[in-house]
């Protein structure tokens, strides 16, 4: 008996609109859980909420209610997979759901350990053949194993669908308590997880307990969000999560569309986001402390891998700053197929400056006003101050008082936003007294003749 064939009841095919930016990258393969997820449009519903709206899926020819792993390993079924991959070369990911019907067709509560191990080996053998075939089609293809959640034989046997399908299956399985079938289901899941651990191109996401977590059992005092996956294995999936078949009642195995959406959300968060997000490069910003020199002061940026294009902004502007100050730097990888960014602060420090200033070593007391000239290598205007001595400074001229003495003049430059204050420079002028000694000597010589 293959209850997964119930997926054909009351379902409509969803055909998503395709834009030029979209491409089909996911092929759904498998039984009724794959088929219902495809026909409910769960990926088309969930992917856009995670920014994956350009990732399309296809399951039109590779999902079949009631199919088994044993069938999918056969040539006719493998041919379906090959045709889908060959006709859509953009597909690089296969979501695979098989093995549930093999289990339901064979297992019952009377199984001993030897029989259970034999069933595990048989399903795992078939699953490996299917996976090896898929991976052999393209070295870039990855497989994500997506399986099931707990059934519900507790609340579904009384309806029409229960009488027609669920009750007979329940009897064939040996009337299992929830804990019996749930424990075995988790054992099988561990096989699939081990398979994924052994192959870097195979991935796995567990769904068991998701319905209990999202729907809860409010009538029993267990609100949604309380039972963390894998939940309580002594309980079934909540009846609210099970598929409502029009006029027939609740399905014992299949989920409502909202339930499949939850499964796809789980796949997105545990696989698809990493799969379809651009790989992240490492971005390193260097030369973050520089000195003002009147020219733009860009930072240096390196990426790993080397050589990726990067857009750098300084306080939101693309032009590198010139003036001294602090600037918030954002470096963002700008290359198809990569993501990554880094933030830092560029500090452009004020530059130092020096003054060139010379004065005569001596002047006569009656010397005319002397123009004071000095320059700072910053180009800023130099200021003059009389420190001491018989003189004054007016309009950058040194004006002697006509008295002898020592005059000290200081040249300074206080700096600005870009330049530090210059070290003041002091110069000393010896002012000599004016006398008539030379002429007196001459007159004395004449008088002595």
C-alpha cells in the first residue's frame, strides 16, 4: 500500500512567473512529499521572503506520488532526472525525498533488529545509487536530502480517508504507538545524516518535530513554539498540520500547504541560504592613519581572494578626503559572484610645519624700518612679535627706537585644521649706538699738526 498517492487529490499545479533575472536552479525529485511541496508552490512562496526570488525550482517531471527509492534507482526514473538536468543546465541543486514509501510498504511493529537493519541497508543502497547518478551528471551539482515529519494515526482514523487508507495502513504497520513509529523514523534519519556527512556534495536537513513546534497542542496546554525539534516522540504531528482532504477528512501522513512551507523555511535556513548566497570574501582596509599633505589620502584595500573589485566610500562619498580629520570608511566587494565588506575609520592627522626666518645680526640705532620676512613650509602666513628690546613692530616692519640694545623678534605660525602650530623661531639683533668718533679723530689730527 502506498498512501503517498493521496497527494493527487485536490491539488493544482503552480506555474511561477519567470523574469529575465530568474533561472531554474533546483530540481525537486521524489515521492508525494516532493510532489505536494512542488504543486503547493512552497518554494515560490518561501524563497522571496529570504531574498531568493530569482531562484526557481522545477518538479514537473521528477515528482511522483507513491514512488519508492527502489523505483527511482531504476533506469526509467533515472532517465527522468537526466532529462530534466540536460534540458535545464542552470540546475545545480537537487532536492531529494525518497524512502518513505519503501518504509511504509515493509516495516511493521513486529520487526526484529535483523529485519530492521536489512530494510535500512536496502533503502540506503537504493538512495546511494540515485545520489551517485545525480552527482555524476555535473561536478557542480549538490544534493539536499529532505525527508519527513511524524505521522498522525491518533486523530485521523475516523474520517472517510481514515477508513479507506489510514486505518488499513495502520493495521499493516502493526498498530504502532506514536513513539514506536517515531523512534524508527529517527533511526532512518540518522542514516541519511551519516550519508551527508560522508560526502561534501550531499547535505541534510532534519524536519522531525517541526509540526509539533509550529502548531503545538494548545488543547493539551502545549503552545506553539514550546516543543523544540525533534519534539516529543511520544506524540504525533498535530492534527492541524495534517492535510485536509475535501470531503474526506484529515490525511494521516501528508501536510497542509502551510506545513510544507515550514519545511521549505527549514531547508532555506539550514541549506539554501548558504547555497545561493554569494561566497563572502575577506576585505581588509589598510593605511588608516595618514598625514595631511594637501592631496587626496585614499586607503588601501586588499581582498581574499586577491584582486576583487571593491567600492570604497568615505563618509558616504567616493572621493578620497584631503582635509585632516576622521572619516568612516566602507569597503564593499563589487564583483559578480562575491560578497563581502569591511568598515574602518581613516584618520588624517594634521601635518607639522617649520619656519624660515632670518634677521641681520646687528643694526645701527638709526637704521630705517626693516621689513620682516619669513615663510612657513605650510604656505600659511607667519606672524611676528617683539619679545624684547628697544624697538617695535608695525605692519610687519621692525622699527628701532634709536637706542642701543638687544632686540629679540619671534616668528610664529599657529596652524589651522590641517597644520599643527610651528615651532616659534627667535632671532636676535644687536642695536649699536650711533657716535661721531670717526670724525672726532680726524679733527684732532688736524689740530695737532
